[in-house]
């Protein structure tokens, strides 16, 4: 190959572009002709094979014309002004950050009309001891533009510092050649700090993924340092967004998108997994009968983290279950942890499989079907929650992370016993799927956010001083959704599903007749919830979970209806949580309709801010809920607040529960309808001003109307009903001593004065001052079901 071609090839190989002027075409064409002739002579000579020069020539031509085509595309885009492609550089340092970045990279690659992608690989990706994980990037069919060996071996604090320095030395040349419009940096690793520092100093815009989160070790400081260098932020949770705002970042440059890895996670569990389990753990291993262990050193307390790792391995050996152990990351202390593994013979133990790396797609399947995951990886507290797999989080490395109820924390351990006990508690359980960190739609949001970036805006960051108020508007230009819940109300007649916002606004409501059989009812609930969840995306609502209000006795801890009322058939010993959570990949809460009404009042109604109050529902039946010291009372067998079955007369009318003289037998809608029918049968119901059609069913409404029109019999029945309800309230006052009684339901306004009169006549003087009010909530059952979700998730997050 001639010297001229060598120069051309060298420049192209290193990513330099070659300006092509009209005067240069003759020399270029002459070089091409000379090279072709030389290649043909070699091909026709005595040696039948083609030499190195020929292939170098072909490669050079390929690179040259590829480069020329790229240049022409770039020039065309620049002529079109704002329509030019956004040149995005994605830099990945290790297997963990690639699992988050890969979905974004696939999204960028799928839209070549908007984006041009350059991939830079550095860090532990390129180290054999950590699995040469750059290969999975190649297997995903991404062109790696640059490989940078930046890790200084030693696995101690000094080596980490030297690695950052080495990356800072090498990165400027790469960024000068690529000239990206924006660089995407993930997380909190020391490699990522070098990337962000280089890009910021070279006036390249930075998009930081997963900023604003809180965890243990030095990672917190690095993450927040990158936040201050970054121009744009993609966060995964509402609290992370609040942290970024508190750090004075510009609201308009923050996107609450969710974790990109959830886009793959939520569609992965149902794929073929048995072959993956057998490949990594052996032919004889069954789902839910093995453990995945992944533990990294804590760089701020290496000695203690190694001791904790040693105790973990001892506990796993004692627990005697097949275990997949992944090698730790490249942080300071990892070498000592590997020594501990080898000292205990983990690599040769029959119950253990020790591996450097598992491809992410296969790792998802392994944790999704594991009996338990143990360690201190962020994957345990973040991604694994999407499957409800039990997790034991060890030590302080993830302190501050938001977690689902599947995570059990072991903050410190002096012996293996505490870890062993945690394994016994967690192994084999199945928790509701958690979507704290994402809903599977992060990548479309991120791509939309990238397209909205205006490169004409000043590069200099602006900070929002002073920190913003607590109540932040969610209606910004980007895609911040309204936090919402799916509320389900199972009534005797209708089945209702609604999307309810954090402020108690019913955004959309769906109503169907409640089917008579269990199978039809559950199928309809799932269908309506799926429809509502899909519509929520169009309505810009983020669904945090599903709350279900139902009649009967409910175990809210397990999400099971224990016994139902006679109004809902085939509805005893029904597990509602599991099928709905599995279908929607959302956490699910279930409670009694009376309890839900009390929760609705506590969050949205008269009970807001009240420490002790009681809610009574007066409808078809009589129910209620008790709030004591701001908390809902369930009772030892989940039978608290069955207020309708307080007995106020020993020889009163028979109740549906089988007893006599219950409040419900006097004051419920069913009881009033019964008395109305008796009057109607004796022609004593209708008075002047009333009329009924032949086919019209007599109801409680007719009795109330007759009383208003002066029917003495009807007035007497309502007075008796109000007295019975009032006596029940007096019993509640003498038992619970609440400061407020809230009457809810369609009959509340007809009873309120009667109840006040009975309290004045019958109650002890110390409780006579209690306030009795009528609820102002239009739909307490749905709002209460939504409160189950909104109260829990906001407590969890904030």
C-alpha cells in the first residue's frame, strides 16, 4: 500500500474526517486506479491468494466512502437547520450501567432520522477478570466507536483515583473526534465522574440517568457531583425528582421517566426461563428453589464489608440451597472479596456456581424465578422488585434507596445467625410486584425529551435559587405525569373502576354490572383495570398501584376477602392481590368498604388532620371505619368497625347477619325498604302527591318521600331508624371517644339530626360535645380505595 493510502487509512481509522475539495478528486481517483491495478496484478500472478495490501486497500476504500457519506449527510442536515440529527454519545463503563443504557441505545438506533449514535466503551467492560462484557454490546449489534482501557489494577482506593485520572487523560481526544451534541452518562461510578468532568470541561451537554437518588458509600457523593455537572436529568422516582429540585437544578431540565431497564424487565418474566436456570445452576434445579447472591465492596468501609461478605457465604453454606454467586465489581476491596470466596472453596462447592458475568436478559430470568436474592447490589432493591422476588439487602451500601415490601434489610451482622434467620424468613416467598422505579415506558419518554433539547439554548447551566416550594407543579413542558391510583369498588350491584389523582379528582370512571360468579367477576375486574391503565397513559397519569374496596371481612395484609356479605355471591376466601398484581405489574391493596370510607375522609374529607374519628356508612347496609391516632383500626381478626352489627335492642327485627336488633336491621336501606313494602301492602304508604307505576319496585326512597309529605307511619319508621342509629353512635362514643363522627352514604342527611338528638339525650356529658357531620365526598368508596394506594406509596417515597 502506498504512503498516500497509508495516510488516508490512518486518518479514517482514527475517526478523522477528510475534507474533499474539487481539486483533490483527480489525485484521489489516481490513487484508486493505482491501487486497483496493483490488486489485479497480484490476483492474476502466480500466487492465487490476495495479499495484505489488497485487503487493506479494500478496507481503506470502504472507510473512506463511509466517511464521505457521513460527511455529506451531516452537511445536508446542517443545511436544514434545526432538522439536523442529534449526535448522541453513550459511554458505558460496566455491565450494570449497560443494562440501563442499552434500552436507550436501542431506542436511539431505531430512529436514525433523528439521532446519530456513537458508543464509547471503557472501564471494567474491557477486563477479562470481569467477563470482557464489551462483547455483549457487540452481540447487541452496536458499533463500538472507541475502546478506552482506563482501569488501573489494584482494586484499592488509590487504583480508583488513578483510573479516574487515566480516563481524564484519554477522553479529550475521543470527544474531540466525535464532537457529540450530547453525552449520556449513567449513575454514580467513578468512571462516570471522569466522563462527566471531561464532557463538561469540553462544553458538551450531559444527560445524567438516575440522578437524585440516595444510597450508601462514596457513590452518593459521586452521583450528586455528576448532577451538578449535568445539563439534563432523567430520574426514576418522585423523591429523586424532589432531591434534584432541592439541589437547585432547573425544573424544565428534569424528566421523571422511570428506570430504562424496567422497559425490558416488565415484559421478560414470561419468557422461556427453564433453559436459563439449567444452564447456570444445573439440570436438577427448580424455580423458586435457588438463590442469587451479588455483593460488592463498600468503599468507605472495606474491612467491614469483607467481614459481612464472609458471614454471608457462611450463612449460604449453612442454608444448603443451590446458589449462583456473581463476582463483585471493580471497586476497592473486590480483590479481597474474591480471596474470601476462594478461601471458602465457593468455586468448587457442589451447592455453588461462581461466575464473573451473566448476560442481562438471562440475569433477569434468574432473579425473576429465584427463591431469594441476597447481597448489596442496587439491582436487588430496584429491578428485582418488578418480579416480587424476596430480597435480603445487606449492610449500608443501599441505605436510603426506596424499596418495595419484598426487601428485608440486614444493616449489620456480627455472626452468620442474623443472615441465616433472614434467609429462613425470605426464601420462597412471593411479594406483590413493585413499580416504584418504573412502569415500562421510560425509553419513549427519554427519546421525546432528547428531541425537545434546543441546541441553540445557552450551554451555561442555570441553578434555581432558593430551593423551590414543596408543592411543585407537574405541568411542565416535558412528560411529568399526574400521580394516580386505580380504584376498584365492588358493590352489590355495580363494579366500578376509576383513575383517581393525588388530589382526589376522579379523572375517569368505568361502570359495569357486577357479575354473579367468581370467574366472571375476576375476569371483568382485570379487563376493566387493563383498560383503565392503558387510558391512563393517554391522560398523562402515572398509576402507582391498585386499591380495591369490597364488602365483607378482608385480610388487608394478604389481600384476601375472607367472608363476603350476602349481597356479593361466591366471594369468600378470594385472593384478589395476586392475579391483579401479576396481570398489571402493579402493587395491589384490598380492604373493607367501611374502612375505605374512613380512609377517604382522612385523606380528602372532614377527617383530614383529625386524630380520632369514626365514619358510618348508611346505604344498602350499615358499615364504617375507625381512625384512632391517625391510623385505621382493623382488629385482631380484621373484624373491627362492623358498626352496623352493634345491637341496640334484644328483641328487635332480624338482621341479615342472623342476629336481632342490629343497627342495620333498623336503619339500612334494606331495612327501610322492608318497612316500606309492609306499608304498601297495607295501602298505608302512598299519600297525596305520591304515585307509583304498577311495575315500580317499592324502595326506601318511597318511604322517605312519604314521610316528607306527612305520612305519620313513615315518619315513625324513620324516627325509629334514626334513634337506633343514634344509640349505636352513643355506644361508639362511650367505647372509642372520637372527636368527630362522619355520616356517609345516601341516607346520611336524613339521619344526622336524629343522631344528634339521641346523643344529647343519652350520651355522657363528657362526649356530648362531639361533632356529627355529613360527608361532603361524592364517592367515598372509590376515593377510599385510591387512598390505600396513595397513602402507602407517598409514605414509602417521602
